[in-house]
């Protein structure tokens, strides 16, 4: 006996079913069409899995969703023969009906054991697969932090159970050790602690429980995601892996059954760019790509300002026009006193001739606009947390390594408008705000303000727990794509003052 199979898994693909880059208009180094070329090289039977966040994040998906076209992700997943997927937090962004519609089009299984509705599993909790005389128990679970982010209407009546308890109980009650040779858990979540050292990555939440899951010795293979931090950790013939994002890489695990009671497991990550674009896949979605390009190519405004993002640090040290624009839009829309805005990690900014494509690429995430009633005390706490983003190295201002490892988190820095403030990086964390005024008057702890903020930040995400102290006044169900594009269409020649209302210093 010497039976062998291969597990291939993707995670956090965010709609990159094609290698086509809508920003640069050419094939790039990512995409499931490149994965297809790798799959064609495999000589052993393989099982293809996805670990969530596949329904959101690309202009192609935005266009096909708004035009109620058939789901291109389901089409490509079926063609590549994905056996099973689990659900990511972003897969709920467009409501449960959209997710369930994907399910009707997808020929594989959706596995998720820790989501229930009215006491029943929303999706199948596990599956037993036998290939080449090797039995694999597949369990799917997702981060239980989803209710803190998602619109309540999108997850109405859904209960998200603890992933560690869920998996442990499922293995025991369903006798999965007896039913299988290998137990594989697909977890859309990352690691709160370093899987090698056990060292905590900082502020503890229930968002990432990969480390705790891997302490369960019954789990032979743990596939993770969500954090977008590629890593492989193997211990005592057990393995846990995490991919990056946007289909830039994929995990490969080989399972070899040498005797009836001897299983060998090994794994690695492979870069997608190492494999050619499979034009068979690209040709199947070429029509959708062309229609998406036509739609996104519409010019909706222009500017004489340099609104491109040249690097993530400089645009945050000195206020970039794009931050000013977002805050102005939020203030105009809500009539709040104060606005704060963040930018995604990979925001490129706008060209002189602004197209819908510029907006789609720069603002890929689904957030609502929220107004909070916030005290001066809470505002100061939020700014102190914000000030942690900076550090000093060799007498230069740099990004605090905690915002780069284990996950790049430039989006967890906010730029405020409506107030004046100074951040002194030479001061200890927690005491860096040395000036804080509103209309040129010092802000007192009991002052109350209406603050416009995106929904992600409003619930305390990114370590901003103090936001939970504020009272939610209203939430506007409008996407940032629509919010920004509508504003630019009304103000087609963008020319505005960038108010230098904050300073970053090192005294």
C-alpha cells in the first residue's frame, strides 16, 4: 500500500477568478486561471477547496452582481471542480439571498459548522471524502466575529458559535476519528498567536482562533485565511497553513497512506505567478471582463490635483487629498461635526481623469456610513489608538511594525476632519495627542460630537474598542463606491483645499 492524494486550497481570492488586472488592463501575477494551469500538472488525485471570501472584492463581481448576471465565481469553481468551500466574512456583504443564490449555482458543497439559524445548521457542517483509499473528514468553520462587522439585515437570525468548541464537539459526537484517516478543518480565520512560538500578536479578540484550533491534536490539517499572511507550520505530522489573498498563492498538502495505520502529511505554499494563464478559463469570462471594462471606463470627473497614492506612509503623515475628499463627502452627506476616514492597504488613488474604475479599485470593500454621538473623552481615546500607527526608527518616522506583522493594516489608521490635533510620536503610546481642539477651542471630556465614520470602524474593529462607548445615531445603507461616484458626478471638476488640520511631530 502506498496511496497518495493532493489537497489544493485557496483562500481570500476576493473575486480574482481571472488574471486580468482592471487597474493596468493586462494579465497580472494572480488569478484562478493560473491555478488552473497548475492543476493540469497534477498526476495524483486531488481535492480542491476554498476557504472563504470569494464573493467580494473585484470590479468583475461588482458589475455582474449589479447586473444580476449568473455568478462567475460559481462558474469557474464548477469548471475547476472545487469540491467544497467554507464561508468568509465578506461573503455576507451583499446579504444572505446572494450567498444562497451562489449555493444554488455551485456544484460543490458549502461547509460551515458554526453558523445556525433557528437552531439548525445553515450549511452542511462536515463531509467525508474518500479518494485513493484515503478517507478525509472535512469540517468548515468561519470567524465568529462576523456579527461585529456585518449589517444586521445580512445576518438576521444567524448565530455564530465558538469555532474551537464547535469543532471539538463535532469530532467527538460524529465520531470523525473513527470515520476517517485524516481530519481537515477549513477555518476562515487567522491566528491570534504565533503558531510556532505561542506569542500573542497583541489585542485579543474572538476574530482569529487558528492557534487555539491547532491545539486540538485530533485536527491533522488546519487551513486558515482571513489575515492574508502566508505561512506554513508543521508539527508531528500535522500541518496548518495560511495563504495570502487575491489568488496570489495557494496551499498544497500531500497525504500519503503507506500502511493501513500510517499516514504522512506534508504541505507548502506555491506562488500563482509561477504558472501560465490558462486561456481556456479566461475565454469563458472574456465577455464579462469586456462589459466590466466598458462600464468602468466611464469618466465621471477630473482634477488638477495629484490624487494618486505614492506610498502608504507619506499619505498618512501629511494629509493626502483623497482623505480630505472622503471626509468632505461624509460631512456633506451626514452634516456631522467631525469625520474620519481610512484607506484600504492597496489604494492607488485617482488619475487626473477620474473613472469609475479608479473608485472601484480604490474602494473595494462594502462599508456603510454611520454617524455616532461621541464624547470628547472617547474621541481622545480613539485618537490615541490612532497614534499607535507611527513609530521612530533611526530618528525617522516609520510604520509601527504591529501594523505590518502578522497582517498589513494601513487601513487601521484614520485621518480626521473637523478638529485640529497634534500627534507627538516621541511621547509614550497612550499619551501622544498633545493638542486637540474643535473650532479652535480645547475639547473637553464631556463635550458631545456627531462623528461620521465607516461601519467597520464604528463597531470597534481594528482595536478601536472605545467606539462601542459611542451611541449610534444613524446608519446610511450606501456603499462607498456609490457615495464617492455620486459626489464626483455632481462636482465634476474636483478642486478643493486640503486643510492641514493635524501634525505628526517627534519632539
